[in-house]
C-alpha cells in the first residue's frame, strides 16, 4: 500500500498546485467550454469556487493515502477506497454546483 499512498500524495500535490493557480485567477486552466457562459465580471469568483472542488479532490486523495498507510488488511483497503469514492462524489458534486451556478450547466 506504500505505492498506492505515494501515488495518492503525488496526485494530490498536482491537484493542489492546479487548485491554487485557479484560485488565484488563472481560469485558463479550466477548459473553455466549461466557462462559455461565465460572465467576465464573475470570472474571479468562478475560479475561487471551482478551486474549492479541486481542494476537495486533493483532501480526498490525501486522506485515502493516509488510511492506506495503516496496512494491507481487507478493512484498511476497503476504508481507503470508500473514502476515495465518497470523496470523489462530494468533490464532483461541488464542481457540478459551481458549473451550474456560473455556467448554467456543464457545457
């Protein structure tokens, strides 16, 4: 499970870096069709809200990686995967809410 944890931590680091860049206003990192209907006056607010979803993904990956460090027993692996999938569901719900609010939908 060490390899799994390392992969989770590295991936979390990438999401953290992207989230920070988006939070600071670099919304060019978000694909164009996801911000087609976002008003220019709301672009900074949109970036900050979108970054919260990225930070939620980052936290999910970190927590799942930490749980995996406790061993390779079935319970530990199951707990790690449950945290990962539930965290992804919550994170994508945050991103969907942001897209619905600022862009009127995903596309």
